[in-house]
């Protein structure tokens, strides 16, 4: 569960959003920084930048170059390891609920470990439920079994309504795909949830 939390596409999207915020904050400063004009001259064989558009393009190139250097430096791997360490702290000492589908079965999305908070409709960090605020973290592990964090370890039988809810969570949280056993067909549920969701 901790591995799936740490490798979640949600964290990558959070990083991308943070990068966009950084870029937007830096652009006004770089537009007036004389080093951008010097950089333009170096990159264009001594030519002077013609107008604010040329400065803007060069500033964006400088930011993108810095972003690439960070990404190529092993930052992604280090970030995932740090996220994994944080995820281990979240799951450490918690009980494990093993949930059995008494009716129906589970599908699974490409972001299977998802945070939920009681009384909140959102799913996952991008849905307003960071790890620290989650009531539980839930993940399907088979056709009729899922696991979730709780105060006490226990087995629970889930009725059709609860199985449908957890399947809906998986569809809403998925970044690109969900999967299910060939013996069942969840296309109707996926279309229904996707049609009413922004994810």
C-alpha cells in the first residue's frame, strides 16, 4: 500500500502543479533580469532581443532548462523514496481491514491506493484528501478483496452498495485506465462515473 501511495500519479501531478506555480512566480522577475538579455545574446550569436516577446521566450527557456536539469539529476527517484518514507509513517501502527465483497466484485484503477475522508466527497490528494487528513486509505487487492487502514485489524463483509462505492472511488481516482476480470463488465459504471466526474 505504501509503495502505491508513493508512486501515485497524484503526487506527480502535485509536483507538476508546483512547477507551474514556480514558473509563474519566476517569470516576472526574469523578464526584468539583465542576465536573460545576456543569455539571449549568447544563445543567438550576439543578436539583441527584439521586444518583450523575445525576453519572455528566453525566460521560459531558462526555466524549462532548469526544470530539465532537476528532473535529470535523480530528483524524481529521490522524491519517490522520500514519499515512500512518508507513506510508511502513515501506515505504521495502523490496523488492516480486509474487506470481502459479499456481493459483486472489485475493479482496480491505475492509482489503486486512495485516501478517503469521512464526510468529504473528494478522493485522493488532488481531491482535497492528503494522507494526513485521510480517515482511511483503501486499495483493492483482488476480485473480491480490498484492504484499508483502520484503528483495529478486522475482516468486513461488504454489500453491493459498498462494493459499488469503492469501485466508484477507483474510477474517479484513475489517471488513464481501470481494469476488471473478463468475467464481468464494468463499462456501464465507468461511463456513468466518468460522465459525472472531472477526473
